[in-house]
C-alpha cells in the first residue's frame, strides 16, 4: 500500500514540477524584453549625454530631418560593412571656436547640409542610399578629395583675414563637400570696414561673397550683361547652430523607460526566485520519495525471494518426508528438521543485516545528494552575483567607449595646435632648430637644468617686464593667459602622444601574434577546398584578402574563388555570375572544408541539394558522406524532402523516413473509419 501511495505521490509531484519549470521558462521569456529595453535605452541616453549626441540633436533640429538619429544608429551599427568610414552628420564634424565665424558659416550653408552624411566610395553609397532615402536623410558621394589649404596672403592688405573654409576644423573630405555644395571657397571673412570698401573689394578681386562681423555681401552678375554686377547687402544674423542641444523630452522618456523596465526586471527576478525555490523543494521531495520507493522495492524483492526459497525448501522437505516415510528413525528426521530450521534462521538474520546495511548506505547517499544540491544552489547564487558584476562591467565599458571619441577629437585638436605653435617658435629663432644648431644649443646650455630654478628665473624676468611701463595692462594679462594656455596644451600633447605610442605598440604586438595563425588556418581551409573542388572536376580556392596598409582590419575578408567550366577563368563567387546550384555546391564544399577544423557535437544541413542538378547533387552527397564518415568527426544530419535514386551510402549512414513504417497501416485504418463515421456513404439506390 505504501508503494502504491508513493507512486501516486511521485506522479503528482512530477506533474507539479513540470508546471513549475514551465512557469520558470515563461518568466525567463518575459524578463528578456525589459532587459533589452534597459540596454537599448541606456545606450541611447549615453549618446544623448555625449558631446556628439548633443551635436546630433542640434543637427536634427536645424536640418528638420526627424529620423536623423535613427539613420545615425544604422550607420554606426553597420560601420564594419563599409569600405571606408561613412562620416556625418556634417555639423558634428565641424569645430569653430570664433562666434563671428560661426554666424558667417550658418548664413553661408543651407540648414539641410548640416544634417547630411558623406560616403567615400560608390559601393558604400549604394549600400546606404536606399535606407537614407526611406528615412529622408541626405547623403553626398565624395570619392576624391579636392580641397587644399588656401593662401589668402595676397588679400591680407585689403583686410581679408580668412577664406571661409579656413574658419573651422573638419576632415578634408567634409571641406570638399562644403565647397562643392555651399561654395565656401568663394566666401571670405573681412575685418570691420566701411561698406564702400567691401564693395570695391568684391568688384575688383576674386571675392564673390564677403562677411564683416555684422554684414554679409554677395555679388551677382546680370544674365544679360556679364560686366554688370549687383551686390546684395544683408545683416549678419546671430546663430546658435554650433551650440550643443539636448532633447529633454526624449531624455525624460528614455529615463522613465529605463526606470520602468528596471522595476519590471526586478519584479520578474523576484518571481523567478520564488519559482526557483519551489522547484528546488519539489526536486528534493521527488528525490526523497524516489529513494523511499527504491528502498521499499528492494525490501519487497528480498522478501519475495526469501518466500520462494522457503517454498522450495518446503517442497524438498516434503519429498524427503515421503521418501523416508517408511523409515522408523523419527529422531533423525527431527534432528535434520531442526538443523534446516536453524540454517534458515541464520540466513534470514544475514539477509536482514544486509538489508540494514543497504538501507544505511542509501541514507548516506541521500545525505550526499542533499549536500550536493545545497552546493548547486550556492553556485547558482554565485553565478547570479558574477552575472550582475559582468553587466556592470559591460555598462562601464560602453560608457568608456563613448568617452573615447571626444578624447580622440581633443588629441587631434592639440596636435594641430602644437603644429601651429611650432611655426612662431621657428620664426622666433629665424628658422633654426635648437637640436641641430650648435650656437642655439650652446645658448640653451647656459641655463640651469633644474626646473625650479628656471621657473624662478622666468618669474624674475616677468617681474622685470612688469616693471616696464606698459600702455595697456589688458594686453599684458592677455599675453600671460595665452602663454599659460600654450604650456598646458603642450604638456597635454606630450602625454597623449606617449599614450598613442604605447597603444600602437600593443596593437602591433597582438597583430604579430595572431596574423601567422590566421594565415596558416586559411591555408589549411584553402587546401581542403581545392581538394574537394578537384574531386568534382572543378577548381576553387579560398583567399585571405588583407588591407594593403595593414591598419584597416575591417577591410580584411575571406574570398571564395571558383571555376565551374574549363573555358572560363577563376572568379569570386557572386550571385550575378554563378547560378543558385553552383552557389549551393560552393557553400557545401566550403562547409566540408571546415569539417576537420571546427569542434561541434553535431551539424545540421537543411535542403542544400534543392537547387542542384542531379550530377552535382551526387558528387556533393558523396563528398559529404565521405567527410562525415571519418573518425573523430561530429554527427551530421541532412534534412531534405527528396533524394536521388541509387545513391551510395556507407555503413555509417542511417536513413530515417519521418511518419513511415509498418505500424502506419493500423493508423490508416483508424483514420478511414473516422472519415466514414463523419461522412457516411449513401446507399446505391439513394438519389443524390
């Protein structure tokens, strides 16, 4: 009775355990969505809070391109698939420190251009054009950089300070676009001067558009008389185009979304913990009931064996009794009976002792199982802790990546500042380099090598200079402030160049370590691929295409070259040149070439033979079975609705026909009977 009760109880607990596991899986599925929401919204918040993110919001506001942020995310996610970097929006790549120059640029450039992107190859343009058109974003193709640094020194005497494309820092390709689209190479920045003087400059020089700090001048020729010119004069408007901006509404929505998703994740994790605790209790209860059921089954089995043995002994005793019924030695029979009973009792005692020992061992095993279960629970808690730590580290890593770009931009600015400062330094020494000029080197040797003494000497000289009567104190203070700024920039530049050199050395060391291994691996794949193609009467190669300069790892790729006909040359596998069957053959032979180099428990190939002609299908099937039948290769499953007749199968191949076999006949009979019951056939004489 106890065994029956335990069996019923075990069935109930297994059903309950399955329900709990299904509930746990459902919670895991539910928690995936809010976790994804937290990660995506957090990344979006980090972009909004960065300098580039603020510029991106401003570019969307100025250009009126509402889906600009969505297109920017598309460009960043697909950066590895472009031949050259896709740059943009243009506003995020322009750095202009002078407010007056900012106003001039804002009035010279159309607002839609600030939100545009620049691609540098026709292939990249073809990739992004469709998406940009769908999101109503502008993309310019510049496959050749034509911009060069202009020289306006011949106009300096007239009051011209800059050509407008010199007033900001940006990559040369961006300046090429702005010169082509906004004609910045024809616009010039001038010092404050009367309007008549500006008009004279526009009429007598190549200047077509001129800007003073408060006025804009534009010259235009008559379509009827090329010699007749008119000049349009407008006020120079103040602009905030180059100032950062943050969409507070979007940031607030993202913060609310992150907070709500985190609360949902916490609630689901709490439910998940309760369900896991219930599952653990049920598993322990099932193990306890199973152990008790096993002990009772063993005891019942031992009792049945003892009963069978005693019944056999009784039968034997009865035989002995009948055989010896004629004998008159009753005492002897009584002694033998007592001896047999004593032996039987001893065996029963021995069996009972063995049963007790087995029960004790079972209890010990149960205790060991309980201990290991507790250890598993402890390891699970540790796993959750380290998972949280990993998530925190991932968030920190993403944040640091976002901070890297502003640091790189600052490094570039500091380098350019250092190069600019070197020019006046060389001019101060009449173009002589202290490291190469012996006279200058001797002059520098007169000074002390102690930094503190040098700083004290500088202060003394500055005090002496301050003692001299200066007509304008603001000029002297401005000189000192700029001198301190130069020293700070030079110190930062030295430190950043040192860091850059260290990082470049680490990259070179890593590349020297893995590049030979990669080349050897590709060579092995190539040999296998050529051998497999030769086996079907064709030619093929796998080549590693490296970047010529070696610095652009995103340009490295594997190329598959094939030749299916003797009259043609070997070409890269391409959908426009090869048929669907030829591409399937190439793909399958490439996978077979990887068979010996990858480690997996099994492989699944789904309908690879559907696009092949019968000849290629037979060749591929033979190569596939030969490769899968080798020693130490994983199990391979080929799923297909049909196969050719008379294929050659090795002893290692097994063919499984789904829903087929001798037992289907009985199922078919029941199905036909069910159809006849639902749709009875009328008698022959019944009218239709």
